């Protein structure tokens, strides 16, 4: 059973937008560091955005800076990844990951920093 669940992926044209959501019915994401990662075919999993345990610090990868935004909705126990001006190179499976065990004052952008993963949601950017 997945502790976190992603949603919101799909097919979008270049320049379009999508909002991914990460939620959980089993654990509180409000007290967890959250990372968004993506993996394209034949490539390694890379971090695109993260939010520290208390939500006070966020980090956006250079490859998506200015286009992607990570945010929390505490009332809905959800973390969003707003993706704007999407490009073909953004095509990948996007994963949400949570660190339920340690306090991350500065969130980590490496997969090893997170122990609870979702099954991923496909994002395809194509005309």
C-alpha cells in the first residue's frame, strides 16, 4: 500500500501547465519533508523540488526554476507541484516522496533522503 499518492499527470502541449498533487490518507504530510522527483526513460531519477519538514524552506532545481512551484495545502494534507511553461524535456514519470522519520531543516534533493514513495504519475509534454 502506497503511503503517498500522486495525481494530476497527463498529456499537455508545450507551453501548457499541470498541477500535480501529493496526498496521503495514512500519514501527515504537514510534518514531513516532501520531495518531487522525476524519471525519464533511460535517465536517472532527479529531484525537481522539495519542501523542508516545517515547510519553511523550499528548493527548486535549476532545470525548472521559474516554471515550477512547490506549495502545501495543510488543510487538505496535500503538497502541490505547479508546473508552468512545460517543455518536451519535462516529460517523465513524476514521483512524490516523504521523509517521515527525520527533520529536514533544509530539504534534500536526492532520492536517498526519502523513505516513502508514491507510484508515480506520468507527465507527457507533446504537440
